[in-house]
C-alpha cells in the first residue's frame, strides 16, 4: 500500500511526527511518500527511517519541493515500544532547549502556591519567542500531562507548534495513570536520558 503525507510548509518536527504516525499503522512493504519543502525535513526523515529500520529515498521534485520515500520493513509499533532516533529541530547556531518537570508543583513551600506557579510557568513557555524543543515529565510531573491537568491546553498548544511532550512510562504505570495520558507520548528512561544528554540548555523549574 502507498500512502502520501503532505507536509509542505511544515517545520520540524511536524513532518517526522506525521510520517511516524503512518509508519505505526503500516505493514511490511508499505510505502510512505512524504512531501516537504526543506532539506532539514528530509534529513530528519532519513533519521526516522534509519531508526525504524526502513528504506529511505529522497527525490528533489522542484525548487523547495522534496519527496521522501520510506519503505516500511516491519510491522508498525507503538511509540512506547520503539522511539525514533532523537531529532533536534534547533537551527544551526540556535540552542536545543529541554525543559524538565518532575513535580506537579513549582518550588518548595505551600502546595497551593506551587500549583499556581507551575501553571503560570507552563503558560509562559507558550509565550516564548523560541519554544523549547522538548518538555520531559517524570515522577509527579506526569500528572500534568494526564486528564484533569490544569495545563493541558497549554501543553497541547506547545505540541501543536512542534514541541515534543514526553512523559515517563514507568511513572505513569506507578501512579496507574497510563490510560489517562491526554497529550504527548510515553517514553522510557533511555529516551529521557538521551534527550537531556543532547540538549544545549536544560531548564528545570
């Protein structure tokens, strides 16, 4: 089966996210054709294909028009089972920023104040001129990406603009919240460690 993904005009990591969603639903032999308008996207799609053990081909169809052909070699898997190679979307010369949130509150002191502060902090992230590349949630921070969280809409805004929202799977299991995840993806500790190791700047509120 051949599928086409129109990612023209989209910036990283949106083309990768759309392609990965199609790969997750694919069978061996399926072909995914991704249309993009920049070379950065073609390179990131190459990394995605490599991480998923798929074949990769790129053709330049015109000025600012590239077609990436990904041939799936194995059954689609969930994001939790197989995370794509970490891809930084920071342009050359610009820092790759990772925000690490390990609590559903910000700072020490009164819990009510801490909840107000973390809500204000995450809203403030949406207003930054340069959005963070990734926001990692673990320990009680995992509650913030689940149903009932007061910051869900702000996190969805960040994700829509290209920020990766990643929550620790072990933490979701521990708190029995896995079925309530409402934004972003589930990742393992290796991905959490790798993401931080490749960051130019780590922010921990």
